[in-house]
C-alpha cells in the first residue's frame, strides 16, 4: 500500500514537470524543471515499484536503474545548458556572461 502511494507521488512530480516544461518562459527554466522534478518523479516511481515487489532481483535492478537515472539525467541537463550558454544563436532575452 505504501508503494502505491510512493508511485502516485512520483506520477504527480512527473506531471508537474511536464506542465513546467510547457509553461515556463525560457530554456533554462525548462531544463531546470525537467531535470529536478523528472528525476525525483522517476526515482519515486522506481522506489514504489521496489516496495511493491519486496526484496528480489527486480528490486536490485530497480536500484541500478535509479543510479543510472541520476547519472544520465543530470549529465544530459548540464550538457544541454552548457551548449545553450555557449551557443552563438542567443536571442538576447537573458544576459549570461560566459567565462
């Protein structure tokens, strides 16, 4: 029963991330919403699944999946943000000075 609640909370975070990506005004805000909330939502969904199935091989695979999500999502968001900062096609809406 607790696993279902954790999965439901994870789904809420993913839905909020999707709404944030649609509604936020600029690229950097969208990437921030996607990286933080999407990671948290997917981790909660995976933890809820692990709680539902108890300790098994599936639980270990789910924990490995959580580690991969943490590594890949933060890396990709950092690369996207860095590429956007270094891009020559800046529309001038935000004034970020890159070193």
